[in-house]
C-alpha cells in the first residue's frame, strides 16, 4: 500500500503507515540502520524493514504501469485522486481521535502542519526552479497526437517550455545536438544547447541530486507530504525518472557505469542520509512531544487534501523521454464540477469508498491506537 501511494503525486507512503498505526514502529526500525549495525546485524529490525521494502518494491514494479495509465486518462485520474481524498479524509478523522485532549499548543502544531503541507503543494504547482527553453525538434507523430499537445508548435516544429532536466535528457537521448540553437525564456535570447548545459557544473548538480534524495525520503516518511512534490520543487523529478529508465536500459546492454549511474548513486547516498536524519528527528519529537507531533502530522495530512481535488481543467503535453513520443496529462486549473454530471457522482462514490476503507482498516486490522513506546 505504501508503494502504490508513492506512485500518486501528492500522496505519501508515510500516510499509509500513519493510517495503519505503523508509523512509530517504522521510524524505530529505520533508526537501527546505523554504521555499528554492520558488526552487529542482529540489532537491526530486519523483519519489519524487509517486509515493508519488499512490499513497496513489488507494488512499485507491478503498479507503475497501471497508475501511469490512470493518471494520464482524463476521467480515471480524477477518480483515482477522489479515492485517495477519501482515504485522507477518513485518516484525518481517525488520527484526530488519537489526540484525546486538545489545547492551544496542539492546535498551533496542527495549524503549522497545515500551512507547511499546503505551502509545499502550492509552490510545487505554481513555481519552477529550472529555466525553460523552446527547442526545435521535428517529431514524427500522427497529426492527432501533435494537435492535442499543448506544448508543441506544429507550424514551427518547436517543443515549448522544456525545463533544464528535460533538456539534459533530450541531449543524452540524442534528440538534439550540442550546437542546436534554442530559445531561453530566462535570458530572452537564443543559446546553444551545450552552453545551457554547462551552466550547471557536475559537482553542484550531483550535490543537488543528493540533497533532493535526502529531502524527498524525509517527505515520504512524513504523512501528507509527497516525495514527488519535493523532487518537482527542486527541479529534479524528470532527470531522476529519466536516469532510472536509462540506467535500467543500459543494464540490459551490459553497461553499469554511465552518466545515469552517477545521478542514481548521488540520489541513493542522499536517501541514506535522509533516512538516518529524519527518522531520528521524528523519533525525538515522538518521545518528547508525542501529542503535539501527532497534531502536526495530522496537519500535514489536512494540508495535502486540496492537492487531491479530483476536478481539474487539464491539457496534454507531448513528451519524448519515455518512448519516441507520448502524451502526458497536465493539470492546469481546479474547477467546480457540475452537480448533475455522472463523473461528479462517480468521484463522490470513490471518496466514500476511501473513507469506508479507513473505517474497515481501523476495525479489522487492530491498529486502533497510535502510540510510541521504546521496544
């Protein structure tokens, strides 16, 4: 379930752990991963960590294609978000019951959690940290595909608003040459591809990827904050996804050490640092200020609910990174649905199913009380 949740933009696997009451135990298990554990492996909570890791990897592998299809369908993407909105709403109610006595400090913690999660969602959807370019590419695709794409100028054969990560991936995949002239939105002039890529030295680039890995895994541990959102805010999401695809393709050809390998190594080292850091910080607050921490985490979940709003005006962008070409759905602006529409009825049904699923988990899976006790 955590693996499926991490595939959905705006949803965190930590939310699922929080719903099931496993969040404190998961953090304690992650804390056992320390350098001294190499000499004393029995001190590591291998059973829980292995079970969670195998479950996540399995569902990431099996569910990625299905989730990708649903998120790129005009109707299904809304229903999928409606289901997770119901899960989130039910979880908020369940978790708020765990804070038995509310006072000013807990309400302040709740409010801060809401503001932090909402701010991350807002900046993720409104701002980009990467420069944008218009790149001349002659895409051989059916006219119907090109006409539906919002980011391709068929008359001038121009791929518009390409961010730096995508530009780097297009260069690595040889869609563009290093001496190709492209238009920079930031500089408002034409530049060669090679000069644009040289503005990001490898050392600072890999440090940025490592920092992105540390912050993203920290966000995945927190309920309500998506690691995908952190990657998008830092402008690393596309290059990380592309590096995974390129490295796995290289493995089939017998190539292990390549440009994508160093990107993923930096990401992996960052993830290790992030797990070691964030798990210990959260455990400290769980031990010292359990109810206030619980209130703040509930706030994170409440603040992420608007990001799961199922009704959006959408458009399609053409992308060259997964295959030669394919259309990806982009959310443009939220909108209020027609109350008489069957899609509205389906979305509300999915919300109710999500809330009902939390009630079933609460009653049938015996995780009825969130608590933190030292094992």
